[in-house]
C-alpha cells in the first residue's frame, strides 16, 4: 500500500524537519498494537550513571492516532532491582499501582513526581519510553519528523513516526534489561524509543478502511502538527466547545455536563441512573463509591470508560460491579429524589443507613469539610434533618 503518494510530497512547513529516508514516495510499513505499555526507567547506580532500569509500567487503555488517553499504572519494578537497591525510591511509586488517570500525560507526571518525592514536572513524551518488537519496523524511520514547540516557556524538540503509522508491532509490558541484537538479517527488531517518537499509535482492532485512511493522511497530519497539542489561550477550549455545540434559542450554556476526571475519581459518590435503578438488583438504588476506573468492554460493541462501584453502606460488604461512566450521576443530583420516593425515615433499613453514610462521606469530601447539618441541607433542601427528628440536634450540627 502506498502511504506517501505524489500528491503528498509538498515541502514541509517551517519548523518541521524530514530525513532522507522519509522523503521516499512509497512506504509499506504497518504499525498496529494490541496493547500499549509506557515505561519509566532510570539508573539504579548511586552515581546515577549506569544503564537505566525499568521502574514503572503504565498501560494506555485508550489510544489512537491523535490521542493517548485513559492510562493505568499496572506494575512497579518488574525486575525487582529497585526494591533491592533503592526501596525508598520504589515505594512511593508502588502506591500508584492500580490507579487510573484521564490521560497519559497526567499519569506520567504523577509517577515522575512520586519518584522524585516532590511536585516536579517532566516532558513525558521524551522522558517516558516504550519497548517495541517487530519484524516490520525499519529503525531508520523512527522519529522521522521533528518539531519545535514551546512548553511552559521552554522550546522543546519532539519527534513522531507517521511512516510507521500502520506497522504491526508488539509493545512489551516487561522488557529485557539488556536489549538483544538481531542474530541475523530479517530477525525482528526490538528496542527502546521515547513514547513521543512512536506516534501515531493505532489499535490493532482499528477497521481496515480506517487504517487505509490513516495511511493516506498520516503525512499531512504530521506536517500540520496534528500529533501535538498547540499552545492556546486560556479560554480557547471554551470557544471551541461553544462553536462545536451551538445553543438552541432560549437555551443556557452549562446545562449539559461534560465528562471530566472528577467523574472517575476514586472515592466519588454516585447513584446509578434511573433506568438501571428500576431494573437492577436490590442495592441498585443505594449510593455507590467509585473504587477505580478503566477503559473496558461493558456489553457494547466498543470499549468505554467504566467505573467500578461499591454500594454503601461499607459495613454490608456488598459486591462491586462495573458500569459505564455515562450510566452514573453525582450524589447531589438524585439524593433528594431517592430519599423522598424510596426511603422510610426511621425504619433502620439498609438503604437508609447507606444514604446517611453517604451524607457523612460527602461532607468530608467538601473543601473545607462541612458539618452534618450543612451537608444535609445541600443534599436534601426542604427535607427535615433526620438526626434532629430523632431528638439528637448535636448530631446534625
């Protein structure tokens, strides 16, 4: 298949550099991945001058040619070198295992800050790496297009590899400590590259026609800087959202919430939406606490962002379950409705216990923490405070 045609051989714009290998007209490589693992490694020598050793392994759960999205920290110290040499370095990072972040950048910054023990930042596209293995990769085409861009006032150079946008490769979760050299010509190539240099990454499940379209567009997108986030004014995202979502006559901006990291944050209190409560199990109407989040298959044709929920009260040890993030709403949205419609005050039911426990947890998640009386008033305005109704006004203070 022709990835670069005669119609796409126009000169690159200023700031974009093409190597001689990339100037060829026809490239037939394919870069497709089943899973994408991103790894942070550093030297374990006291002088920090020895070969780098993998410390943290992250899996990008949601990725395509333009996005490195939902990311989970999956393991720390896969070769058990850090725990033996510098356990004080590995331990803070190990606390992040299992946590899911909204995008790769956020996950990398958290890992980097935990490793250094302070809130420092890094240019993760160059500092974090992937270990690839493939018989279809020409190493000369890795990082073929370079860009200069400003980040926090610093001029950086980054690379991408659109010529490899459809090469079939394997991303290793546990790479070898020493990279082997091909024993003979034709053996699979393997090695480390900065995570940014491998872009664009395409999932192996991408339909055939989309891969062909990507092959046609990869060079044009790269030359336009499409794989990079450009510097924008602080309100640019508001303008772009407004342009893409025009209001109908009489409609007010802000009525529809957009998904954010807050919606999948562990500890967040939610209810299942009404259509799930009406046909769910005996605890479907209970408030739930978010345990974790991940990009996964939940019964539909495509993977979606899901949340693992634990029904309250915690003392009942009710079973955990996964739901799409679009099937839950915040505690404040339905608390008053459920209390009025389902709860019998003073009955001592498990649902009543769960609702009251949710009030206590909710007040502790506010900044600054509220009293029980203020939390109840916010969640259920107009409904008598149950603690006062029981003759214990101090409990509702």
